[in-house]
C-alpha cells in the first residue's frame, strides 16, 4: 500500500512537472511574438511576418504609399496637356489601420491557440484600401472649362445701299466635362503597377445659330409697303421716325418671333418720343409715342405680303385715315402688341426707312419664295350710321358754350383677305381677319352755368 502511494505521488509529480515545462515552453515561444506580427501575415503583397509595428508600417508605406504618389493623371487637348499628380488628390492607403489590424491578428486568443498559429502558420492576407479626394480633379476640370469653353459668335447681315454685307460667324467650343470626369474617376485606382492615367479630353464644336451660310440665303426682296405721313405735325412725325428706325435691320431666323413692343420698346421722353394725338377707344387723346400705330400698320401690311401670318394683331376701335378698313394693326405698350413668327424656312431681314415723310418697310429673304406674290383686299359688308346727336347739360360750362365730347363715328364690319397670286392669277383668297369698328353718336355738352 505504501509503495503504491509513493508511486502515484511520483507519477503525479512527473505529470505536473511535465505540464509545467510544456506550459513554460509554450509561454516562452509565444511571448517573443508579443511585439511582432505573427507568421503568415501579409498586407496586400507585403509579407510582414515577424516585423514590429513600426517596421511593418515602413514596409507597407514603402511598397504602396511612396509608389502611388509618383503616379500622374494626364489630360490631353489639342492646345495643351494638363497634369495632376496623385499627391494633389491626396491619394493614400489605410496603412496605419490595416497594419494595426495585422499586428493584432492572433494576439487576443488563448495561449495554446497562439502557439499553434506560430508553429503552424495559417496564411492571413489583409487587403489594403485606397482612397483619394476628387475635389482637386473637379477644380482642374473647372479651370479647363474656363480656358476651353467659348460661346459661338453669330454672323450678322447689314444692308448697305443695294447690297448685303455679311459678317461670318465664329464657332464655339465646349469641353465635355462630365464625360471627362467620369472617364478619369473610372481609371483612378490604388493599383501601383498600373501606368499613369492618360485621357484625351473630348471638345465639342458649338455651331452659331446664325451662320454665314444661312445669311447668304437672303438674296431678294419679298415685299414692300409704304405709308405717307406728310400731314403729321412735328411730334407725330418724330415718333414715327424713331419707331421706324428702331426696327431697321431686324433679322428673324426660321422659327423666331418678332414683337413690335419688344423691338421698339416703351415710348418715353427719354428716348426722344413726343406727345402726339393717339386713339384711345373712340376718342382721341395725347400721349408719348402717338402716331406709331402707323408704323405697326405698315409693318403688318409688308409682313402679310411676304406670306407670314400674324400671331397677334389688333385693329383700332375707330377707322384710321392712313389705311383701308381691316388693314390696320394697333399697338399699346403693356396691353396690345403686334407679333409674328418667321415660318418661311429662311432668314428674314427687315429694312425700314423714312424719307420725305414716307415710311417704307422692305422684307427680304430667299429668291425661291418669289414664285408667288401676295396682296390684301377688304370687303365692307356692313355700315351702321350713328344715331342723332346727344346733348348733355354741363354745369361747368357757361350758358351758350358747348363742347363736342364725342365726334360721330360710322360703324363698319369688314372682312380682310390675303390673295395669293401666281402667274397673274389669284389662286387663293384667304380670310385673315373679321373686324368691327364701333358706331358712336355725336355727344355735345351744353353749358348751364349762369354768369
């Protein structure tokens, strides 16, 4: 019994001492790796096994960070090549974080498990992450846009004497910046083995909307209309001349619209307009710009005779003395306008002149449109005579005094047609307006005030 007990004790001591020795062996072999990266650990392509944290960072930085900062982005244009170094976009890898992760690998598990990782390493590869700041690229592309982008310059046309003088258009350019940015961003990567990025910037040619070729199609007179204002006083004559001159040289490309008020502008004393008689409803008053309805009317007649429809045209409330019924076009700033759109398919050039108190509008475009001519004719289909004179007592006038408050107006209803003429024959008789001019009885105020 005593011998068996001693044997068991000795065996136990042997086991304890053996376990202690084995534990000490494991401890010693794992402890020296406490400040080192475990075997088999790589960051990207860099094996950092057995390296300290500082050494590992130096190795990874040398392999990745230093290399990536040597790369460049080149953007080629016909005029110059723009460059951007990777340092400008703050290209970098998460070296500190990924190396720290690699260093911590296996450090927080049980000692025996750590020992197994050291003695029988398991390959552990951590992927390094690449980041950059795209803002410097955006800024470079913005600089490129300022240097490259140019708006086209339209050609111009002027009539001098009997000839047209045409100034050539100048093409513009536009950097396709969004496409360029997308292409470059798609090529920026953390691949240190990839070559520098080289892209060719696409620059789009921008055509002018008014080109020399288009302006050269203006080669003939389509229509002309003149209106005499010889009986007009100085103020009215001045207004007509100013408005006529402001329209001279107007050019309308196909599809472009014309606004009389938009072109002539507001009639003010600052622009030189004078007070002159103007029709307001069924009465005549005085206002700045009085008389320019004769200008809008003459333009309307010239435009209709060039086969262009009106998009806005208003007739007077009372007949005008300078044009047949149904052929007038009144305007008033802020309320009534005369407008039309060029539907001819060619540019339209408007020449307007004043000579010896005769205003003239000439409409020019392409000679292919001259195979037909156009004229306006009217048909007065109803005439209404005014009723008897109305007398109204007026206590502000002395007895025996009288003032005509409303002159008598004959009312008319009139249809106006545009005739299309080809080879001397009317081939179309088209209704373009149906106007009614107001009838008004004469109104006289009689004085009732006694002295």
